[in-house]
C-alpha cells in the first residue's frame, strides 16, 4: 500500500499495488498495521456498505452528527470523483474539501476521517462503490449539505454541462451555513 496525504493532512489517498500476469491480478486492499501507522491511531471498521450507481449520479454531501463515521472508500468497478469536506469547526482546514478520482483502474482508496462530510459523482458509465465505516449507520443523526453549496464551492467535474441526478434527500440538503458541524 502506498499512502499519501492530500491537501487536508488527515484525508489520505491509498494506492494498492497490483501484481499480475497473463492469468489476472492480485492486490492487497487493506493492512491494519499500515493503516493505523498512517492515520496515527486505531479505528475499528464495524460496517461495510456497497452501492451501485450509473453515470451522472451524485450522492452527498452526507455525514452523521453525533456518531460520525470514518469511511475507507473504493470503487471496484467504474469511476467516481470522490469528495471529503472538513466539518470540524476548530480545524485549520474547516470547510475545505478534497476531491480525487477513484476507479477500479487506478486502485485508489480514500480515507475520510470522522468529522468529515462525504459525497461522490459518477464520472464513468457506472460505479460499484464499497466502503468500510467506523460507526454504524444512524438515520436519526444523518445530515446532508447541498452538493452545490456556494460557500463550499466544490468543483464537481460534471460532464457536458449536465445537471447531476440526485436523490430527494440530497435535493433537500442544507446550506453549509445552516449545517450542524462538529465542535
């Protein structure tokens, strides 16, 4: 595993090495000892989520407060532009965001720590998305910030000027200025 810091040091980009030959390939997707060394602490993954979306779907910006989830996200088929937004009021990177392309082809994963919002936009034909979570899903504490919030100004790579397809929940997301952030 190659682990790199992004422009927000706690958000990590993890690239897995693939070993292959004419039969196919093998990749070690996760190694606890390397992960804990990189994040500077211990996290326990308690839930694995999987989703499938088609081209031009945008999901997010989602988070839970209380019971924030850290997420280790990856794409097993297809491609997304994945975003993490710092929602920790006392952080020097508060309301900054990181966006990276994750795909089955590039084998990259993103560590989105607790206290961050998360979303993704499907840039390929589809995206089969898998993520490990450090806390259980808690619908009563789930929140959503508008993906196109002007204050956050996330540069989604929307193709051909299309409006992304979003769920009703995402359409009703709050403005960042009204969001419940972390102290």
